[in-house]
């Protein structure tokens, strides 16, 4: 029997009608003879509502109690979807993260999966049942409920695919896959039917919202095929494959319209302690760069606004540190081997010069060239780069 793991995002299960629609999609595949494990997110806006409740009670709620509260959103979705499938005359059972055997470490709000003991899921599949799993959550070795942080339901789906030896993982949202740019910003964005893991990782890392980069990284590590599609408008989809053709290729443009850009200078002898402090809280420090000069480390990195308070709290722990914060944006163009192509970097710089767009910094990853620039220039820059490097 083929085993397929599906994940449905919050907008896919936003209301009772959409939950019934998802149930019909799942049953259709079940009738075709596939073993199905379905991961669900909380209904749209539920998590935000729960967070609002928490912060109305306390400006600094306990991380443990916050996990207890937030996991309720996915439990609502899983139970309702299971009921909807049963109402269509088919057998389904819903499991929380702990009932699914998703074991995490002990860090609340941003736990990492240690292992998955999937025997209960396998038993139910063998009995012919459709298994519904609450995304975003697990249980620690100390029997504490934990959440996986941003992109947690995507991570749940890919991790279960690995543990079950699934044939593929299908991630459904309200968009029909990957485009060459955000269609809300670039009206002429092109749908991408196939993409490789590495390019997709960079696109999601630099702002594409269809799937979380943490899940893409896990799928790449274990070579899990991913299908990205819409549960609302069925038709187009993007298939993620492991390899692409050689040669520098511009694939797509992504944007982070708001970032905090951090430049600092700290004594070299405090460098390890500095990074240890960030590791403790798992704050997302992105694209760090360090150079040493006369006993001091000069460091630059960026982070998302949601992490800025945590970053600033860590930096307050260090005396004799020079810090500069800037509220900027990132536009990145991703594709195969771009960072190894001097011509590609020259093209990007030439476009910025031609359109008189100032930038603070240009950096590279293996699959991307990213530009740090003023927020007011970001959307315009994305549209220009998309037009000149993708469409042409």
C-alpha cells in the first residue's frame, strides 16, 4: 500500500465548509487505495486569537502554558476533520502530537523533533483507517506538551513522511504552488511546476510563504518528494525534486519586506559566549558574517521583527559592545548555482545601478543572491529584478 502524508494549512480548514471539502478530498484518495496520514493546522486565525487571549491575561505568559494553550487549535481541526470523514461513511481517527509518537526535546515554543515512534499510526493504517494528526506539536521526554515553532505543521508532515517511509508528502494551502515572484506584488509572476530542494529552501528562507524552510531542509535531508498545491483551487501544483540541470539559472524572486539589520563590534574573547547565548534561545540569526580586527569581532546579521526583542535582550547581557540597528528589507533572487556565477552577481548589481536603487549589502548563498536595502525600495526592486532576470 502506498502511504501518503498530506498537510492542510489553516485556510484550507478555515471553516466548516472547507473542512468538509478537505474530507471529501481525503476520502477520494482513500477509496483509490492509498494509506493516508493527514496533518492539520489550526483553523485560520485561531492561533492569533489564542495568542491574543494569552497576552490579555499576561504580558509575558509562561512558555509552558502557552504551549498548552496553542496546541488546542490543531486539536480542534483534527477532531472536526475526523468527524467529517466519518460522516461520509469512512473510518478515521485523530491523534495529538503525543499520541502520534512525536518526541521532542524540552524547549517550549520552538522544540525540535528527536524521534517519532509511529507504531500507533502504522497500526491504524493497517486497519484501514485514515489517520488525522494535529500539526505543530509533540511531547518531550519529560512528558511535557511542546510546540515546534514557526512552520511547525509543515515540519510535522515532513517528519512523519520520513518516519513512515511515505511515498510523498503533499502540502495544501490556499495557493497552487510556487511562483517566480509573489503574484500580489508582480502581476506577471510565472507558475513553477518543478523546483529543486536547494532553490526552494532559499526561496522560503528569504520570504516565500508556501512552505516553511525548516520543512524543506528536512525533506532535502531525507529525500522526501513534496507536492505543493491548493486545496481550494485544484489544478496547478509544484513538484519538488532532488536535482536540477547544471548551469546558473534564475528561478524566482522572494522578499522579506521587514527585517532588523544588526551590526556590532565585540571583543574576540567573548565571541563563543555571544553565540552560546543565542543558541540557548534558538532565535533565528540569519546570514551572519564575522571578521576579526585587532582583537575585536565585527559581526553583521539580520533577523525578523518577531525575533527582535529576543535579540536585543541577549545583546544587553554584554558590556563594551558597539551596536547599530537598522530597519531594512531583503530582496533575493534564487536559482541553481547563482552564487558561483560572477555574471549573475554582475547582472544584479547592474540592474540596481541602472535603476538608481541604493543598497546596503549584497550577499550570497549557494542558491541565491540577496540584497539588503531600504524598505520603501523593496517591492519596486522585486518587480524590477523579476522583470529583467526572470521574464527576460
